[in-house]
C-alpha cells in the first residue's frame, strides 16, 4: 500500500504544472513584500503578513486538491456549479456582513473568518 501511494506521489510530481506553481509562488511572495511595505509604517505588519501567508497555504493545498481531478470526466458539472454559484452570490444579501470597506459582500464562516462569494465565483467561472 505504501508503495502504491509513493508511486502515485511520484506520478503527480512528474505530471504537475510546475511553471504555474512557481510563477504563482513568485507572485505570492511579491504580494507579501507589497503588504510588508504598505503596512510597515503602521506598525502592524505581522498580522497582515500572517493572514496572507495562511491564504497562500490554503491556496497551495487547493492547487494540489483541484489538480488531482480530471474535470473533463464531468462534462455536465458546470450546470450544478452554475446554480451553486448563483445561490452563493445571492446568499450575501441575507447572510452578508459589512467588512472593512462597509459593503455587505462578506459571509461569516467560523472563528471570525469571512469569505466573499465573488471570489469563489471567479474560481467556479474558470471551470
């Protein structure tokens, strides 16, 4: 069983889109640098860097998970995703809370973590 898992990991590493991953990581690091320079004078640099770093880690895990799926095997999946996206976009009218910008485009999840349905919709739109 361990040998099968190791073979699958080696195949995944061999077939991954490394250019996309490396360019994404470079852009994320550049974003961290921009956050650092933008918040340095305010004195609360670490909070913003940690939040962005956590987002980078979640994005990397999402990259790995989504790259394991062959979406061509599910040609009708777009219909389900379309309706999910529409309902999720409309949900902020009911469950939305005002964020730092004052608009109600954020939906609270757990432990003070909020999400914007529009960002999820962008990912769904790619499919």
